[in-house]
C-alpha cells in the first residue's frame, strides 16, 4: 500500500493547502484527494511540482507499507 504523507511535509514547510495548490497549479479539491489517500494515480509532473514547491524528495511524500 502506498501512503501519501503530503500533510506531514506541508506542516514541516508551514504551507497551506491553498498556497501549495496555487504553486503546483492544481485545484484544492485535487490536492485534498491526494492528501486524503483517495487518489488512484499521480502524474510525475505533478509530483515534480509538489517536490519543487516543498523542497523535498518524492520519498518524503510517498511511503510503501505492507498491508
């Protein structure tokens, strides 16, 4: 199972959902879907933009856990 730790990185960087959504160029609704583990997929370009905005690595956001 892939866990999205986006909310953790956002808290560490002290950035709001609205601010991150604007920097990444996605809607707050789509960001919420990603944050709440509801997304079925994420584009590499979106992941790249999120990592750039949060100054982090993909592994800081995505985590694999056995079910």
